[in-house]
C-alpha cells in the first residue's frame, strides 16, 4: 500500500518527458475530439510515470498520474494511480 507521504513525494519530484528514448522539457499536443493522450515521464532517480489525459463522452476531462516502479523504499510493484482530477467542460 502506498502511503500519502510517499504519493506526495512522487507527485512533487521533478520529471522529464520521454518520447522515442529522448528526454524532452515539453511536448506539443494537437488536440482531437475525443481527446486522449498518454505522456511518459521519468524522474532523476529513474522512477517511471505516465500522465494520462482523457476526455469522456460527457465532455469531462480526467487527468491521472500513474507510477510504476519496483523500489524497496516504496512497497508496491505495478501501475498505480497517485493523483487524479476530473474537470467538466462548459
């Protein structure tokens, strides 16, 4: 089980985008409807993250940050959601 303090740490550590095995500071996204995007990132200590943005049929946006790492300091293995938010479009 992931503790809140561990999730807070994972959320706030600096991350860079990884695309085609290259590190990027930013990624330009051209939105299409319905909008779906997965952005892969890595932290300086090589933790792996995926930022997922998804637009539902009801025009709500869901943003989730996933974490995947086999680390002795964080007792989990596999893909887990560490943060999420849903925003409704007007």
